C-alpha cells in the first residue's frame, strides 16, 4: 500500500484484489484501461498483475 494516505495504492502489487473498489480504480488507471476491460481481463486470466498485463497486450 502507498505510504501516502491521500494516494492509496494496492495492498499487493502482484495481485488485483477484485473485492476492493479502490484497487479496481487504481489498476484501471495504472493500466490505462476501462474498468470493464480490466474486469474481462481478470476474468480471463485471474488476478495476477503480470497475467493481466499480458492479456491486455501491455507486455511482450
């Protein structure tokens, strides 16, 4: 989690906690995708950030 309480970040930078609204918002912004696109990617490959990035075509 971010050290700055005004800029909350995820508890775990390796997984997206889909049960925490602020994490969905954070990762949607961080990855530059809509919440809907993020949700579809998570549904397809799970909650690991690396897998989601690959699913979204954001890594080689």
